[in-house]
C-alpha cells in the first residue's frame, strides 16, 4: 500500500502508536521515544540541521533504519516530537514503502503540513508521547484548564500546544483550546462536552479574535506574547462561538514567546458532563486536518 491518502487517517495513525505502546508494555504518562526506537533496532542520532526547517530524517540502508533529529531548536518537546514523528513513518503501514524508496525521508516541521503522510506521523507522535489511558487519568488529577495543561505538558515532555490539543480531545470537561496570532484565529480544538453548547458555530482559521475578549486585549500588546505572560478572567462562549444563549466561561491566555502565538483556554463548567458517551474525535478529522495543527510548538 503506497498510494498517498487524500486525507490523513488519524485513527489509523493513532492505532499504530497504541500498538507500539502495547507491544512495549508502556503504561505510564512519560514515554521515551529514543528508547522505543532503540528497542525497534533503529539508531537515533541528534545533529544540527544543515537545511533550515528540517526537523528529522528517517534513513533506510538495506534492512537497517536510522533516525536523525535536529538539535538546533533547543526544545525538549520539539526534539522528542521530531523523533516520535520519524518512528511514526517507520510504524504506520505504507509509509516506509511510500516514503523511503530513495533510502531517506526528510521531515520539515510545519512546511509539509498539508501532506497526509506528515499529518499521520504527527498524529502518531501525539498519541505515542501522550498515551490516551494515562493522559485521561492524569487529566482528572489536576485542575481543569491551563494549570492542568501546563502540568501535563511538563509530565509528558511535549509542547504546551501539543498538550493542549490532546487535552481538548480527551477531557470530559467543556474546554476549547484556541491558538491566535495577533487578532486572527489560527485554529481551535473543542472537547466533546463543549460542543454541546446550543447553536455553537465552528471557529474557523482566519476568523478575527472576538472584540471585548481577554485574548483581544492580551494580544493588543505584543510584549505579552513575546515574554510569555499569562492572564485569566471571565469570558463568554457566545463571544467566540455565536452560541444561542450566554455561557459564562473562564478565559485563560498564555503567550507562547518566540512563536508569536497565544494559547487561549476556555472552560465552561455549566457544560461539564461526567461521562462522555462516545468519543467524537473521529467526526472532526477533516476539520482538524484543515487547521494543520503544529504539534511540535
Ligand atoms: Zn515526516
């Protein structure tokens, strides 16, 4: 199977990660991708990227595989994600045949995000480094919202953004995780519970940051973003999602520093449910992909 899929097969990629965790009997929250690669007989080596934007390389020589990952971005989360991404290409069915005919595959963080193979490797990496069962349990051990996401991001060794996306996908609480640049929305992930808000409309890439919100005021001062400030206040889901009625929520914002982005976390206690009946993630695959999430950041 070497045909390029039209859309990234998220569940397929996540199941491949789950299979690796099961095979290696990894049940904890912190996962070491280097150890996983080594146990699969893959040599892992860090080196400064010679070409800008290269995050990792998967090499095949005969039956031997090697991973090189870029060390010029000195972020543990970025490097771990880059290694896990290459393990994804090794493990997801069809990738080796499709990508390694020339003996080498080069991954570029952010550059190839329209490519389904790259997106699948990113979904694999997120599922590998933030294992679903342990992550769900850990969500319940911490306060809902930014504090919980910050704690989990440290415990998992993944970026705050990657952790926020995973959090929105797995929490039982009503949470939206939104990335903005200046006064423009980059992407938004909503938990299943939050989507139950009456008349909720999707927040699309490129939509303006709603006027009067804490995020709008926060982003009006670029220093807040650059220096990694954070703030919290009372917000309303109606401002963001044009819901039929008012839903008071907590709005937390944190500047992501050098990336020029702000992460906004909305939590709405009125919509929390104890048990989600079904995992609604799959329904959103197409939309999720259209946002081109940047898990590494
Ligand atoms: Zn790749």
